[in-house]
C-alpha cells in the first residue's frame, strides 16, 4: 500500500510538529514510515467502528492485574467463562483485562514471561472473545513497579518494555481483530526533569509499542492499538502531547485513552463536596469536551478506559446514593453525546463474581439506562420525617431531562395525583397526610420507598425516612483510634468538620475544615459508632482541643469536642 497521511490528521501536522519540537519529540514526515505503511490498515473507519462497537465496556479489575502470586491474591476468585458470559448478558460489549506481568517475568536480558501465566491470560482472553466481547489487554501495574524508573534507568526499562510487548504480540498475533492492545496503564515517571522529558519518554514507549506490534505481523499488522496520555490525564497539555504522537505515527488504527474518576473533592467526599453540584458537573463536561475536541472530533476514537468514583477505593458508601446515581446518570449521557466509549472500573465491588449478581442493582440500573437514555433524577432521594411529629408536605425539585412525570408508586400501589401528590413544573410535592400514612410505624430509618416514574428512562426512588436528631456519647481512646458511641436514630452522616478553638483547620487536609469521608472518619450504622482512625490523629496537635461538627443528611448538625494529651484522646458532646 502506498504511504499516505491519515486524511483527518493532515491539517494538524504542521502545528503539531512545532508542538512536538517544543516537547523534544522527533516527529518524522509520514513518508519516513514506509515499512509500517505497508502494514497500515486501509481506512480509519475500522478503529472508529471498533471503538463504537465496544460501548459499553467493563473492567476485570484486581484480578490478572494483581501483584501477588496469582489472580486471586487481591481477593477475587479465579476468572471463569461463566463470569464473562454473565458480563455479556448484562449488556456489556467489551471487557478490559488489565494484566500485570512483573512478578511472572524472568531476569534480563530476555525477561521471559512464565509460559503458564501467558497461557492463562490467553485462556481468559479467548473465553471473552468466544462470548462475543471485544477485549482490551495491557501492561498494567508494571507502570509503577518498574516503568516509572525510565528517567534514571532508561535502557533497562526500555529493554524490558520491548521484551514484554514482543512476547505478548507474538502470543496474540493470530487472535481475532476484536482484541485490542493498550501500551501501558496510567504511565508516569519519577526522577525526570519535568513535563518535556515526561512527554518524550511516553512518546518513546508508545512508539516502541506500536513498532513491535506492527512488525510482529498476523492480525497485529492491522490490530487497533490504544495509547494513553501521561497518567491517562485529560488536561489539555497531556492531550496535546498524545496528539503529537498520533501525528508522528500516522496510523489510522490508533485509539486514545484517558481515565475519569470525577471532580476529586466530590469523588472522595472531602471539603464539603457531598453533592453532585454545578461545579462537579462542570468538571465532567469540561473534561469530556477537551477529549472530544482533541481526538473524537478529528476522527480519532477515544476510550475512557476506567471510570468511577475514587471514594469507591475505600467504600462504595462514601458518596450518598442519590448523589452517586446522579453522577453516573450524567456521565453516561454526556459521554454518549461526545461519542466516547466508557469502561466501568470494577475491582469486585460492583458485580459479585461469586453470585454473578450486582451488589447494588439500583446503581447498575442507572448506569445501564445512561447508555441509551436520559433518565430523570431529582435534587434528593431522601424525604425526612421527624418521629412523633405531624409531617408537612415535602417538595422535591426534579431534573426532568426532557421527560414528564407519569406516576408515583409505593410498591405495587399507585399514588393518587392531586391528593397523595401534586406536580407543578419541575416540582413534585408529596402531601403531608401521605407521608404520615407511610411513616405510621414510626420505626427509625426508611419506612417506605416511593418510585417516581417518567415517560422515559428508569424510575427515581425516594426514601421516606423517620428520624430523630442523632446523639453522640463520651468516649476515651488513643491516637490509634477513637470510637464514638452514636445513636443515629434513622439519620445518616454526610460529612464532618474539624477545627481548633481559634478557627484553624485540624486533621488531615488542613486546607479545609471538612474532612475526607472513610479516611478521617467513618460511620458504622449497624455497630452504632463513628470511628476516627489513626490517620486523623496523626495530624492533630498534641495537647490540643478539636471541635468537631457532624453534618447529617436530615440537616441536623451535632457538635463534639476532642481533647488530645500525648497518645490519649477523650471526646465529649459539646454543651
């Protein structure tokens, strides 16, 4: 085939060559790639069609990417074909199989991958392909185990990287073209001189990966290859660096990838970002717009190779359920509008790999809906009714998303519009007598779940909750941890503030009074306590007093006073 520049990238070549020069990248003219050009796919549409067909995708996380002795070392069971069949049945069209190779490799200079491990990876890949899934494999946690040392161990790292990909490419060169390769997961470098060198090193790795795979022949000559930005970050500078690499390689069967875990304060619940608010939404739209403009709009497909919330690393309850659902609803729809293929990160928290059921069916219901439909949501999924009091009507703002409210159900019983509830524009009001009836048991916690149903999409659930103000009792502990006996009384904890008497901020993240959920404090509803771990006290001054304010979702706040003396900590309710 005659060498030619990708038709959609030609207008960028001049400008990006200048950019690449500033980054220290050697950008050759397309005609310098005659050898690769002979193997170049015939049309860019193949990559675009492939990536579009991969939507939606799922990650087989914390399994073949584990850094222990085998795939079960991080707590997940061995992969079965039944698991992959079940993932396909859930509506996923692709699976990303992260693979860490380090602990299964021999020494230099050959860095031979254990044949049994390579065979196991191939077995899992083949099962997924046989189930009709597109498959993406990569070099995963090797990025922080040895690839990051490239600035100070350049030749050794490059040799190992090349040896690794040579063996992977040779193993899979006959595999279906529904198998994709990703060069490296979340690449970064330690000991570099800065951004310019980081860009040059990643360009070198991506270029080496591309050449090795293409030269290995078979289906690898036209296989769709996935290249990441530095740290798979979507800042404009990182996107520009990767664009320069795409221009240099001049191969229409390349795909860009970034990861997205949301606006950081919201995604871990710190600094008071408990809600999916306008700032959190804008962070998402700005990110996806940048990625779309840098790549998708120019004919280069994009895979969001991992998405989720960072707080899930600690507990899936770090973000309140309704706020969590709004985040995933918005993400799925906006990604669809920007033509981005998304792959849900699942380390075993979401799809139970033993029961083959979703741990949170409501969350998956919302995610699945977002692939095709804009569902309606609401400002909250909670209606609080004070125990022993006659409830007033509760009004909830709806985000209709172009839909109309059709009905409200309590279980199988349809509520009566006009008496049980009313609708005015985007405001739903549940009548006081209806709430009184639903909370007649006066038991703390959720007394009823109302299902608001719309003309399109999935319903929005409203939890009707009976509560009293929570109470906290005195406690004694150490800087290794303090457990505060707590009667939650049907309420749930949203966040916690910690300040010294002079108003300065106490504890971790001392730039904000609002501490990180599940890192600086954790509620235990079944155990009736709030725990402050050693990580909190590690950043509390000795011989000091700390004033805590606990914020609950009902709107109630409860104040509490800590005193630290040496390793001893005491806590009492504030007067």
